[in-house]
């Protein structure tokens, strides 16, 4: 269960970092089904669902990356955290 959830989480973050919020939500929902209390999956899903419309803009996307980076990356793989850090820092450039 844990390994499956971990793989699905990675897939979700990879989709998110490519700008594919729909597949990210699908993957994170699968994580929740496989391992309901995995990392901060409920909170991460809530951020994505709440900001789905705004994600289509550069600023909206940067805000999503920033919120997840600052609040929900405690147990996320380090390489994903580093990528989120870089993506959220684009916020200043997307005014």
C-alpha cells in the first residue's frame, strides 16, 4: 500500500509540475484511495481543487506551487520539493 501510494504521489507531483492539474488531481485521489492518511494528501488535494481555475494563469500556478511548498511538503521526496521551490519562486515574475 505504502509503495503504491508513494509512486502515485510522485506521478501526481510530476503531472502538477508539468502544469497538468487534472492528472495531478486524479493521481492524488488514487493516493487517497490507496493510503488515506498518506502525507498531506487531503490538504494537497484541497489546494488543487480550490485553485483549479486559477492554475491556468502563471500567477495562479505559482500561487498553487507556493502554497503546497510552504505548507505540505514535509514528507514529499526531496527532488520534488526542490522543483516546487523553483516553481513557486516564479511568483514574483508573474505579475
